[in-house]
C-alpha cells in the first residue's frame, strides 16, 4: 500500500503548473514537500480503513487543500492533534508552514469533517481535478475547472478508484458529477456544502451511506 501511494503522489507531482492551474504538489514548488507527505499519510490512512464510499469534489480551493495537500482539509484542522490523528494517522503534521503564525480555516472543510464525525463511516475524499484552478496569475482565487483540466485530473480518479474499490462513488456538486459521467464513472450526486448547502449536503451523504449495498 505504501509503495503504491508513494508512486501515486509522485505521479501527481510530475504534472506541470500553468498561470491558471497550480500543482501544489509539484517538485518545482519549494513548499510542496510537506503537502506531498501529508497526502501520502492521508491516502495511506484512508485506504487502510477500506472505505466503502469515495466522495469526489470539483477541485481544491486556495484556503484548504492548496495549503495542506489533503482533500477537504484546512490548516486549522491539522493544527488540532486529535483531528490530525484522525486524518493523517499522527498527532501533528510532519512539517508545518512557518510562514503563518495562525492556521487558517475553510468553511467547506469544517462542514465536511463535522459531518464525517457524526456519520462515523470510512470515506475517502478526492477531487475530479486534484490541482488548484484559479484566475490568471491570481493564486488566491478559485474558478471552475476547464474540460481539459478535468480530463487531466480524471486519470488520477480512475487510479484511486481502482485501488479503493468502493461500493459507491458520490459526486459533490454538478461539475463533479458531469466529469465522472464523462469518464464512465457512475456516481450519486449530492449538494456541495458551500454557500448555505451544509444541511442538504449532510442529508445527501446520510442517504448515500444508508443505501450502501450489503458487504
């Protein structure tokens, strides 16, 4: 498992960035080593739990995954030893970003992990595009990924699904669902928790878990 995860993360890191798409795992990024380590720890821990459900979002945002390297996870969450143990399997991240004294939070990440705490079902989190799409030369912004970027990201989705072998794939929002459909991946769509969608997101995830086929 560890060797597969390491190869997977190395493959991610090899994808070049552009002025509108940042690969925050890239070897060209001096601060990316800690994000690669965080992702390896997360994937190893999540896959070891044999998740029956994979939740696929659209793309990382600049406040959360772009900073931590972990899907739907903010710096604030990794700064909490209990939460860090849950996500990475260790009480503190291997390396911390020393450029900021205060760890930042992200609304979507907060709702995501609060809901997963309540449901207590192993879930693997990922994105149709595992890199950060933003406006030209404006890394502190988010935008909808292009069809080319989705095509680029879907090969990583396929690899991860083959490894995880989940009973169900859940798309977080319309863009993720359409991307998965184009790739021939059957996915249940639920509401994204952002912009007032937390309650519908929770309801949809509960239903997706409740209707999982028997083991």
